[in-house]
C-alpha cells in the first residue's frame, strides 16, 4: 500500500512543486546555484540566505562563468558543462575555485544537472571554505606536534649525554613504586652494576636491611636535607649517603637521589688518581681484557684529533697503531720496560710518531702512556734528507768511499746490506732481543731472521 508521500516521489512527471516554491528549495539546498547556458554564460543565480559568507554576486548575471574561475578551474568547468549537455558520463561532482576581485576567493563543489530547456545546465554548489579551514587547522596542529616532538628529541639527547658524562652518581626513583627510572653511569659503577640491569629494578634492593615502604618514606622525608640519608650498599657493605630531592613529573612523584660515599682515605686516593688521570699532559689509555678502549684522557683525545671518547669506545687499541697487534705483542710479551717507538693513526688518517709504554696489567686490561716523539720518524726513514748516508754510521762511510771506484750495481747491493742490518738491529733492540716479536715486526719467518742474524754476525757466541 502506497502512502501519499510515496505517490508524490513516484509520479512519472516528477514531484508536483509549485514554481514559486522551487526557487526557495534550490536556494536552501545549495549554498550557490547557477543556471548556465551552453556557451557558459550565467543566465541566473541564487545564493543560500543562511550562508552570508558568499556575499552579493548580482554582477555575475549575463557574464561568462569563466570570468569568475581561477586558471586551474576554467577547463574543468567547461568540460563538465559540455559533457552534461551531451548526456555523457561525468564525475558526480567537481571542485573549483571561484575568484572575484582581490578579496574574494573560495572553493566550491558543484554538481551539474540538465534543466531540459535550450541546453541550460543547473549547477548546485556547496561552499568548501569550512572544510578548507578545518584542513588548515589540522595541518597547523600537525606542524605544531612535529615541532614538539623535535624539541622533545633535543631535550632527550641532552638528558642522555648529561647522564653519561656527569661524574655525579644520580638515580631517578619513582616514589610510589620505588623503581629506578634512570641511572647515571657513575651511579651504576658505584652500585657495582650497569645501567641496563639497574633501570627498572627496585632501588631498595641495592641496600641492606631496608623495606620498600619504610625506605621510600624515609627518602621522601629527607628530601632537601643537607645531612641526607645514610645506608649501606648491598654489594660491598660500605656506607653511602643518599641526598634525595622530591619533585613532580606529569603528576607522579619522583625522587632525584645523589649517591655519595664517605670520604675515606681510599676514596680520597681514588679522587686524586682520577684528577691525575684527567689532568696529565701525557696521553693515557685504559683497555679491557680484549684490548678495547674503555677510557682515555683529554691529552689522548687531543693527540687523536677527536672531541669525545664516544668515537673511540668499542675500538681496539691495535686499530690505532700503524703496526697494529705487533706493537701490542712486543709491549705485552716482551716485558718492554723502555718506551716503544711507533706511529699513531689519528682521526684523519695522519701518522703521528709516538713512544708508548705499557703500564699494566691493570685489572683485566692494560694501561698505556703515549708521548709524541721524532724517534719513530727516524726509525721509519723519515729523517731529513740532509742526513744522507751519514746517519748509517761507519758502514755508510765505507759505501760513500766506493763511489767512483765500483759500479753502481755493487754500491746499491752493499747499501742494501747496510740498511737490512740496521733494520734487524733496531727490531732486536725494540723487542728487547725477543726474536719471535722481531721476526713478526720485520715480516720475516723466525728461520729467515736467524739466517740474517748469522749473515751479519749478530748472533751471540753461545747461539752460533
């Protein structure tokens, strides 16, 4: 059974709407309505009285619609009108930009409809300015969020560098749960662990005879007090002083705890050694058991032409020496007491002549002291050209005397023997008569080294 309303919409001739009401319906159904002729001339128009932002467009009537379109919209509207008149398939809607003077520019979404009269087309438009403004607000909000994220990354980087570089033993503790939110490297060393293990763990468990609730309450009460809170470390039993500062972070109560040990003679000695290490003019490097660099003072960083120890952490000392592992083997196995002359490869690839002394073992690793020297340059043949053959001693003088009395080939052969002998003697001296290390330094097998030692009479009598 059909209702009167369904009959209204299903009539073949269309809904019966009085002409005096049709214009009002069109005006309120769209923000702007245009009747355009086949040539693109605006025959009539109407605007939505509820949308006052469009303003008056009386002067549009009788003028081509292209006069009020932006350059990128002209072809789009012309094609849409022509396709509508020919009855071709067309997009359901097109978005164009209207212009009318310097102060009038806004986007509109149009649908086009045949009127059935003389090729006229009805264009119903919806003002897109509210949507465009909303999109602009979203873009501005996104830009603001990105700036906030970038600022947060900057502060995060500064915070991490500060925790790694500070000598203060600092721990951030969540007051409610007692969990360690973050730990500085100095605090991790003092507590006898590492940052990864400590972060997220219970702060109370690092000290003896403490219950979590009582311990956290005591720290909160001691916030800002000069005397601090004295507790005993769980790992070594030594007393330490906690100096907490309570603050709020995003609504949560957080304790910033500085950890200090009592000023015992041993600690005072450690502080003095630390100051000596940092302030020494000699370049000092400490390595672990696998030869990886753990610490280096400012003098070594200056020698290497780098700004931060971070660039060296994880690298082995042998990577920084021209002869690599050969020098380290001489220093370790040969019991080298005198400085070893070698060359250091700096950050930019230049070779710096140095003398290195092994001051170890220190714990599981070793310590090394570097001094700049010209001795390595002399040993590597980098002495000034004016030295000539005179730097090779009596043997060189003998070679000089041969010039003019012997062929060049014989002189060169004699000179080669002189240089070879000097190199072998230098290697034996540098390795403290360690034949294995000397052979490795010269790139010879041990058997070849012994042959050359016999050739130049460098073997002792009990070895011949």
